[in-house]
């Protein structure tokens, strides 16, 4: 067994739980924050134009951009969780085939999504809520970020998940972090130096595209270095399929992961559509809030992503005491971060909004929106936490059930109901109301699963 494999086995099996979770989660949290920061950087720099329609146009593309992340989850989350479980039962060669299959799968689906966006650009912008004031801005931004950028975005995030699955969380996080930092540097260069006034949104899109390309190059170089000592990370022929059971395992977790992420984005699309029925200023305000609120959420997602490989490995190895200790430590850490975020956002909501735009009306609306939305942070973390747990178990059906119930049964109907009753502020308060129901359902389902499967198997 190689030195790298020994190091990774130590993380999964022997390292004290707090240190093991930190080793896996800290790089992931940092990369999640950088991804969020570079997404917010586009909004920040576009906001410097004080053009709310340009801000709104970029905000409309956020759900579409997040769909690329859901596509990376199809291959990266499904394949990554399976690779960790296969390593837990020492099936290294099958794990290598799964890795190759997932890389080729990510490349295929991202290329198809890019082409589909290009061919349906006009109707798609209308569907997302673009009007005569925002359509050109939204379409131009989407061309760079989605049509040109889908392949490098999906491939980078897929590779990050797959590399993390073998314990190389630091390298995975570094790649995503590097891409985000490059984007932050390139944004003002493209927006305010290379392109003329009025084309700032196109510069932001071009910067995002280029930064994701460079991140993709980084991952290819890392894989070239790792393949000599990490046998799982060796790319094979696209025709060298893993077993049918493994392919089913990839899609059992990957498809629900992609669907759940898509439903999350659908929720954002509905928010944008409903808010666009009021004013462009309200749409700009909620667009900023939807990005800002993701700061604590992305920290929670980073903790969950760092937790999953350890949970999956020990679940497969039937080391349930260690698995439960990892779960408990991750849960406490995530809830603590959520509590701190509520305090900070309630105190500094106005100042945070002012960082993104100087328009007084937009800042005033966004301040109220943010103070309401942030109260849902611990509830959103608990919802994602249970989805990630079941992904680690290979139980994608449960993750899909939670996603369907959360968005199709609770969140989206609540948006329409509260909008009809209370207007734009009803839209904002829907998250707390709906996620309260989601958390109660998640806790009940997990307790039943634990009693039926985990407790019995441990005995």
C-alpha cells in the first residue's frame, strides 16, 4: 500500500474524529466560501455600476449556473460516495473504473447542457423572468457562464468530488479555491479595463469562464501527479465500464443529488419570477440576498461534503461507532456556524447590502429581506445534512424523497401561498415556514431508518 493510501486510510479509520472531520471539511469549506465569494464578486462589481437591471440580469442566471453544479453532482457526488464505500471494502480496481466512468459522464452531460442552453437561449431567458430591461444582460452573461463555461465548471467540480472521495480533500479544495480567487482578480480587469462602459456584465461572465478553465487545468495537473501513487485516480477508456451494480450505485445517489440541486434552483427561479412581478428594484434586492444568504449555507455544505467520504467509508466497513461520532461532530459544528450567522446578519444586514449596491431603495428592501431569510439558516443546514448522510449510505432514494418533499411539497407551494397572502414579504418569509416542516420530516425519517438499519446491524 502506498504512502498516500496509508495517509488516507488513517483519516478514514484512525485519526481522532474532530481532527479527521477538520482535515476533510476545512479545505472543502474554504473552497465553498471562495466559490460563493466569486459568485458574489460578480454581483459586487456589477453593483458598482449602480444599474439595478444589470444586477437583476446577472441574478436571473444564478439558478442556471447552479444547474451546472447539479450536473457535477450527478457524476461527482454519486461517484465520489461510491468510491469511498468501495475503498471501505478494499475494492480498489472497481473504484478506479467508477472514477473513469464519472469523469467521462461529467464531460458528456456538461457538453449537452451547454448546447441546449445555446439553442434555447431566448425562451430560456423569458422563462427565468427576464423582461425588456434585463433580457440582453441576462443572455450575455449566460453565454459566457453557461454556453462557454458549462464544461469546465462541471468538470472541475466533478473532479473535486472524486479527488475528495479518496481522502485528498486539501487538493480538491485548493483547486476550487484557486479558480475562485482568479475570478475575483479577473472581474475588475475585464469589467472596467478591457471592456467599455455598459458591457460590465459581459466582462464578469468572461472572467468566470476563464477562471473555471484554469481550475480545470489545475485538476488535470494534480491528477497527473497523483496517478502514480493513487491507483483509483487513473483515467481509463470511456468504454471500460464498471460493473452494472456500480453504475446503478452512481446513479442511485447521483441522480437524486442532481434532482435535489435542480429543485433548489427551481425554488430560486420561482422566487425571481414572483419578485419580478413587483419591481426591478425588488428583484435586484432579492438577487443580492439570495447570494449573501449562501455564505453560512455554503459553510454547512462544505462541512457535509467533508463528512460524507468518512461516513461512507465507515458505513461500508460497518464501523458504526466511528460513523456516528463523525455525524455528531459535523452536526454540532454546522449548527454553531448557523447560529453565529444569524447574529451577524441581523446586526449588519444594512451594511452588508450596502457593500453590493449604493441604491438606497435596493439597500432598504434587501435589509428587510436578509433579516427574514437568515432565520432559516439552521433549518436549511439540517435539511442538507440529512440529504448528505443518505448519500453517504448510498441511499439516494431517501435523498430524492427529501428533495421532492422540501421543494415540491413545502417550499414552492408556500411561496405561492404567502405571496398571495402577504405580497413580496411573504415570498421572503416562506423559507422559514417551509423548512420547519422539512426538518421535522427529515428527523422522523432518519430516526426510523436508524432504528431499522443501523442499530440492528450494529448489534
